[in-house]
C-alpha cells in the first residue's frame, strides 16, 4: 500500500515512521508547510537514516506519487481538512484523518458530510476520521461495551490524560501556556476550545444506540498550575494555565443520558494527578471499566491511524466513522 502523510508534526511523523517500518506499506510522499522540514529527507528527520523521500510543501506530491491512501494530520477542523480531503479523493486516494471534527461530522457538518460522502462514492474511496479521542476512548470503546447490554440508560465516562506528547496545535487549542486572563479571552474569541470532539463522540454514541439527543451542555475551566511545567513546545510558569478541564452532558428531553469528562493538562503527575480512562455504563447490567494509567494519547493516535489503514482500504466507499467499520486491531505486530 502506497501511503502519503499530510502533516509531519507530532502525530504525522509517528504515522510516517510506522508506515516506513511496516512490511506491507510504503511511504511515497510527505507534505508539510513547516520550513524546518521542507526539503529534508523523511528518514533522516526520523533518525532512521536516508529513506529517499523528502518533505515537500506541495499538494502535487499526491498527483505525482499516486498513493492508495493519504493520512491527514494537519488540523482539528472540518473547514481546514475538507480541501485536503477533497484533493486526495479527486486523486483516487482513500483518506484517514485525525482531525477531531471528522470523527463524526454527520451532525455537526451535515452539508460537508453529504458532499464528502458523495465525492468518496463517486471516486470509489473511503474517508475515515479517527484518533484516540474522539475516535476511540470516549466513543468507539463505549459503543463496543454496550454490545453486551440489553438496555442502556446512562453513560458516564472520564478521560484524565497527559497532553505533553502533543504538538503546538493542540497546546494552542487547549490554552496551555496562557495566563488565566488570556485563557478566558481565548474562550470568548474561540481560539481556545478545550477538547475538540465532545459533540462528535456524543453523536456517534447516540447514533449507535438510537438516542435522539435534544441538548448538549459543555463547560470549560482552566487548570492553573502550581508548579513549573515544560514540554518541547510550551512552558508553563506557576499561576499559568497547564490545561483545560472540559466536560459535556447530553440529554434526551430532560434526562441526562451521557456525561463525558476530559480534564487535559501537560505533566499532570507534577501535581500528583494520576491519569486514567473510566467508563461506567448503567442499564440492565452495569459496567465499570478502569484503564490506569490513561491510554497514551500520542502513541495511541499514531497507532490507530496506522491500524485503520488496511480496514479503510477494504471498506465500502463513502464517508465512514469508527462505528461503521470492523473492530480496530494492531497491524504492526503481525508475524505472518
Ligand atoms: P502539530 O502541530 O504537531 O502538527 C501539525 C503539522 O501539520 C505541522 O507540522 C504543520 O506544519 C502541518 N500543517 C498544518 N497545516 C498544513 C497545511 N495546510 N499543509 C501542510 N502542512 C500543514 O499537531 P499534531 O499534534 O501532530 O496534531 C495534528 C492534528 O491532529 C491537530 O489538529 C490535533 O488536534 C489532531 N489530533 C487529533 C487526535 C484525535 O484523537 N482525534 C489526537 C491527536 C491529534
């Protein structure tokens, strides 16, 4: 399988490395606009030695290399990735994107979704949005767990995670490294959004369970650091914002049926916070799942984007979500 990665940031470079190291995929092109990477050999940038593919800031890479699939890891938003998806699909390439809004764009972006679905069907390819979350922990995994319930009344889930592995894009949208005042201003301006994906995860669960969600309430609070924290892309002095405590509640009429909590910050252990993923399902049976520590967000996103490649390649054409496709599984550990 011939793969192009579009975006060579924290996630894109991990996906590129997985593709290079897999036995049955070939990385044929990499697109990124960052001048630090342009013109450099991808293998050299990944510390793997010369690979013979250079990072380019040109969409022509897709037409020239004719990939089977393009992995897009450039942005969180449908408006940004739509032109990239459109270009890839028009060049007959399947698409996997980790843009959070693409995990389930059908309700939040109905017109764009209809367009992408029609386009994919016309060109006989599949488009999928995935990632650790949205894409797995607070939606796909929950839906899978409901498979052993006869009746589900309510879902409560929490992902307490470490943002440290993520790149600049994620830090900016979470408000990491801002002052509390800048955080509030960023929320008002819409430059700080907290977790991107609650409406998508809720809509994916609701469609799977046949629930008609009538209202979603979201709350975003700054996580103010008491200690100095630092990652390769951001520095946080005491008194500054280390992350965003974001939650969402979804209702059917006046009954709250889904509660999702997602406090995200860099280096939570520096203040004694343990990470973890917790899912509680209430119905004819009650399920209580704890995963401690959290499923690591960076590694898991890189893995699931890679693992979905063969599944997307053999899926029916159209715009899909994770709940439409076979159960994800690790592909790089295959021994035959
Ligand atoms: P990053 O900032 O480290 O990397 C983004 C890269 O894309 C950068 O190198 C940038 O130069 C490049 N880029 C952006 N726009 C481009 C364009 N138009 N053309 C070419 N290159 C372009 O971010 P990251 O940590 O790698 O994450 C990438 C995106 O994926 C973010 O929006 C992030 O929120 C999202 N994400 C989603 C999940 C999920 O679970 N669904 C998980 C992790 C990251």
